[in-house]
């Protein structure tokens, strides 16, 4: 997160979804212990990164933004690992 701008009133952040689960399918994502969203609430994360607010796109919103909805893996977001 960038430092608060000079004279800025608020700093906010946004992200597609909080990554709460590691990927076991070949993407190099951290363990549960290293994933901040697996341990802290959105408010706690915002505080840790120095933001006044933090928002995430819903899973439905994420899928609406993707063309290949049926091929999109959500395991890192929801913990549902497809075999």
C-alpha cells in the first residue's frame, strides 16, 4: 500500500477476492500460515496495510467478469478443491 497522500483524507484498496487457501494445482501460493486472509478479517487487513477501507469482489462478481466461467478454479478463494 502506498503511503497516505499529502493532504489525503482516506486510502482505500480493492482486490478480486481474499486468497484464503493455498493452491495445490501448480500455482506457487503460500501456505495457510502465510496467507493474510486466512488469519485476519477484512478490517484487520486494512489496518495492517494502512488503508481506511478494503473491499473485495464477490465470487459471483468475479465469475461474471470471466468468459470461461466453467473452467475457472475457485479453490484459493473458497477452499473447494476439484479433483
